[in-house]
């Protein structure tokens, strides 16, 4: 099994868990907006600090979507994928 397929399966499972957690909380939209805000801020912080530690995550629709849905842990997952692939 290639690394991309494996990481894709982990990401799909991760998204399902996040969406279930949002639905179980009584404040779906508030939780989603706060997670999205934290994720986008973390993405820009990683790119700002990444200049010094040689980590760069390009800002595009895919990375903004992952950081919005996944929050800080989504950004951490992208940094790990960037480091290992």
C-alpha cells in the first residue's frame, strides 16, 4: 500500500470523526467556526515560522479546507505529511 493511499485513508477517517464530534456537540456552527479560525491561524503561523525551520505549506483551496475542517490537528497532519513525503 502506498503512502499516499494510507494517508488518504487516515485523513478520511479523521474527517468522519471530526464531523461526528461537531454533530454531537449542541453548537455545530459555533464549533465549526472556531475550529476553522484556529486552523487558518495555525496554517499562517506555520508558514510564518516555517521560514526559519524550512517547513512550507502552500496556501491553496486544499490546505485551507483541511485546516478549516481539521483545525490545528489538521495543520499538524499536513506538516507531518510535508516532512515525511
